[in-house]
C-alpha cells in the first residue's frame, strides 16, 4: 500500500493562519487610532479655551471700565450735565445786530415789509430803501448779506437764519452794521418758528460722535 500513494513535486500544502490573530491585530490598531484622535481633539479644545481667554483680556485692555463715580458729600454742588453741554458758540442777540434792508427787485415796498418783520423779531433796523446802483436789479438770488470783514461772523449767521439761500460779501465800511439786499428770487422770510429752530442749532451744536464704542 505504501507504493500506491506518493507525494511528488516540490510544493506541499500549508495550513492558513487562524483568522482570530488577524482580527486581534486590526482591533489593536483601531484602538490606537481612536486614542490618538481623542487626544488631538482634547488639545484643540484646550487651545480654543485658552485663545478665548486671551481675546477677552485683550478686549478688556482696549476698553477699560470706567471707575464708578464716588458719591458726593452732603451739600457739595453737583455740576450735572449743564457743565459738559454748554453751548460751543456764543451768539449775539438779534437786538445787538443792526440791519439795513435794501430792495434790489422791481417789487415796490418789499424792503419796508421785510424791515418791519425783522423789527418784530428783535433786530435793530436802521435804514430801509432801494438798493445802491451797484446792486439794483443785479441780484438774481434771494439776497446778499453785505458788511465789514471785521464784523462778528456770528452776526452774519444769526441774520442768515431768517432767510434761506443768502450769500455773504464784504466791503470797506468801518461800522458793524449789515446790509440785507433782497434779490429777484426772494419770496419771503423764513417763518419765525423755523428761524428759532435754526438759532437753537447754532447755539447748541451737536457733539462730535465718539471715535470708538466698547
């Protein structure tokens, strides 16, 4: 019987490795990768929290908190908002401004009507009549404010609140009076209500906006 079955050739059948060992290797590799990912994620979270703390500290440095105001002792004067909200411009009263009203248009009686209304509003009206030859029928706009270059600029501003669109010119006069020369496109003075509002804006200009808000 031994000679009937022979093994010939150089290849011999081999048994494959059991599958259990291979599965164990993959399981170990997976565990190592999972631990590595968890550790990386933890480091990222730590960096985020640390960065947030630094940003908050930097913001605190850029915008320091104002110290709370200490309580004023009994009987001490409280400056209040009036001290910081004082008018930036001191305007002359209408009665301190002398106005000459001249008519450079063909409309009869215009200078007198405007002069009477300015008197009602408190201005000192000196002369009323037709415009000088240099301006008569030569003022296409609403009007011109003409005066000395040494006249207080605030006086021009106060008078300018009474009518819109006027221009300003100077001459060689010595006095502080101002000529109001009415032009062709003049319709009427501003209403007293609108003029008073414009005066209030001049006397109390809006404060400049803060450069930065925290």
